[in-house]
C-alpha cells in the first residue's frame, strides 16, 4: 500500500449499500489494464457480494457525470502505471476540470467537476488505483498485478 492510501472508507456499509456504485475501469485485452474489471469480477464471485451497483467501463465518458449524480458514494477502481504506487493507493479526488475534459476519456476529477456544475451535487468519491506493470495486447494479469489486486481486495474487505 502506498502512503497516499491514508484515507479510510467510512465504517461498515460503504460498499454494502445500494446507494453506492463501484466502477471498474480498464481493458481486459491489455493485460494489467484489466485490473479494474477483474476487481469487479472478484466482487461478483464473492459470497459476500456487496449490495452496491457494480459496473465496468473501458474509460470514463461525460455521461458518467449523470450516472454518479444518482449515488451517495462512488468507488472508481483503475490500474495505474505510477511508480510511486507500490501496490495500490486510495485517494479522494476533488472536482477539477482538466485537459482530459476534451479528449475521448475524461479524468475522475473532470467527471466530478461536471457533476457538480450540472447537478449541483457531488457524491463521496474514492479512487482505488492498483499498480499494473504490462499493457500489451494480451489477456490475463501479470503475477505482480495479481498480487496487488489481492491486496487491494483484502484492504477493501477489511475497511467495510
């Protein structure tokens, strides 16, 4: 876990609540970029599956501003190449429009800023970034990414 993973989930119920959304972002056809989707797959397969709505996305689009406006809490899960993240990092992104706002994929802070501007509301949002290592056109996670995924799932299960 990285030093930026200091924020904690609210006590019991964060992901076990129908007013919450967990969205795994990525592409399973590009090795470790599939970490977000695999996170959702593992939650769905778990006997203690959370009551939160579970979704998968290849990338975030403007429409996600509308989607998240109907939830109290949102957890985005995505792979990261960031070397400062040793295993995974949990952060609380703040609304901010950035250059990604005009591209084909929009950043989480830009989605939050759009939600705030359009709906006058921003849910409680967390971003779980899981360290990945390879992004080749190949299915399956690398062994190190799999280890990071298991650590992040264990962390989430201990904090809910």
